[in-house]
């Protein structure tokens, strides 16, 4: 059974409450700083978003088109590979084709070289479209990563400037919300806990 008169939990609650208040105030101050620096860069960030949006739309359109082209070329490559494989099945695998030997271009295999050339050309065209599709996807991913990095780096620089007394003073003058959260946090930081005497022993 808890004894609230013993000085245990009752003594701990005020300190715990103050710690919680400080944590909340610190969170509010950090939020106010982030909000402030983002408001400073709002116009610049809008230009970045607009530029990235145009490039994103262009890449997305190319990717959609390349997906159709790649799918079509893949079907054509399979068709030619099957035609060649119907004449020389040992020259065609799941992911490769081989040219016919010299003696396989004659007699009953006459025309095999022509079938191989068609299959090889179709396979090359498919590989080119597939590689270009992968390249465009990588460019789109790089675009998103570059935008995220530039925004985060810029924000980190501005937040770092608020760590200086001068930077923070100017920011507080420009942003009442930031000033209020700072004053609240400082009031809690300046709150010094003075141990109270228990059972008169504090005077000894």
C-alpha cells in the first residue's frame, strides 16, 4: 500500500512534472524553429518543387512509354527466338541464343542463319529498350533523392544558424510563436528545485 505521507511518491511527482513540462516546452520550441526556417525558404522550396515536378512528369511519361515499347519488343524477341529454335533448338536457351555453325546453314537447316539474325536483332532491340527503361527509373529515383537531400541540407543550415545568440535573437524578433516558445522554455529551465525539509531534519 502506498503511503503518500511518507515523502516517497509525493516528493517525486513535482520533479517528474517539471521534467515533463520541460520536455513538452523543448518540443514546442524545436517545432517553432523548424516552422520558422521553412517559412523563410517557402518561396525557394516552391521553385524547387515546380522544377522537380516538371522533370518528374517528363520522366514518368518516358517510363510509361518505354514500358509499352519494352513489352512489345520482348514479345517480338520471343517470337523470333521461337522461330529460330524450331529449326535449331539446341542453339536457343531461356536467356540466350547462339549463331548456327557453318554446316547448320546448309541443307535442311538452310535459312537458319537468317532466322538467327532476326532473333539476334530483336533481342538486341529489346535489351536496349529494357536498359533505357531501367536508366529512366534510376533517374527518377535520383531526382527524388536529390530533392529530399537539398531540402534537408538547407533546413539543417538554417537551423544551425539559430544556435547562435544573434541568429536566435533575430528569429525571435521575426516570429512571435518562436519567441513565446523560447520564453516558456527558458522559464522552465530557470526553475531551480529547492529541496524542502522533511521532519525538521533539513536544519541539521
